[in-house]
């Protein structure tokens, strides 16, 4: 079964030509250039284990402080990304000190 808004042909094309992933999902492909150097990270999970959050502090490609936060949902025993947030911070003292599940 194809994913949301993707035909089976498009999914097969992405699998056989990984470079096409960046064209189909440009936001997710931008994360590696948004966070070049990892400094610290924080994880949190809901009590029932159905939601997980990860926030990673580090530097972007021009040494600006940045935090990338991801929210995951457990679906069919697989973690799936529900939300991604990239915060370009004004100063190093604004690095996150815990995982952020907000949107």
C-alpha cells in the first residue's frame, strides 16, 4: 500500500534511487545541514509508551546554535515521526534542557 499522496510507482522509484528522497521530502532532507554538530540530547516517553520525544542541541553549518526536536508515535510496533521542529537559537544559553514535545 502506498503512503499518503504517493503512488506505488513513486515509492518504488524513491527506493531504487535514494537521491530522489530529497526531492520528495525536502524538509526531512534539510535536517542534516541544519544540525551539523551534536552537543547534547534529551529523550522523553509517555507513560503508556505510545509517544516519544527527542530534542538534540548542536550547531548548524555556520556554527549557529540550533535545537532539532522530533515527536514520535508508536504505530504497529514501529516508531513513526509525527512532528519535527527546528529552532535556530539566538544564543548558546537557550539550548534545550529537556525534550520538547510541543508543536
